[in-house]
């Protein structure tokens, strides 16, 4: 494990202990988190007026609200045969340059 992976793992371990996280006016660069890290699926995430530069991949969480956010590329893949129904994800007044989704259905909110 290199230094960046070690730092990311420590950061995720701290976030995994929280039940709710709010990010406001943050800028997220292309995701560098290793794919083996597990996110806290019991946590509620709220992103308000955030900018996501580069590629941003779906995060598994109890619920996610993106409000007034800007995305370069949003990706969500489900490679299982059974399509995944997304019920806990809401984009409110967000802008996207590109959206790439496969194998999922978004439930109307």
C-alpha cells in the first residue's frame, strides 16, 4: 500500500464512524480512493454546491443528496444480471457534462 492509499484508508475509516456527513462548497478532484475501500452504507451524505472535477463514481450509502452541484462525469455501473433500483439518491438542481449509467434504474422521487 502506498502513502496515498494509506491516507485514503485512514480518511475513510474516520468517515465510516459517522452517521451523517455534509459537504458544502467543496471541490472534489478525480476520485483516487482505492476500489477495495468499503463506504459506510448506514451513513447519510449531503453535498451542497459542490464541484466534482473529472470522474465521480456512485457511493454506496444509506441516502445521498446532491443539491446545486456540478459534475464533469458521473458514473454508476451495476455489472450484476439483476438491475439495481436506486431509491436513496437525489440530484436536485445539478448540472452534468456527462452521465454514464449501466444496469440500474432510478426510482422516481
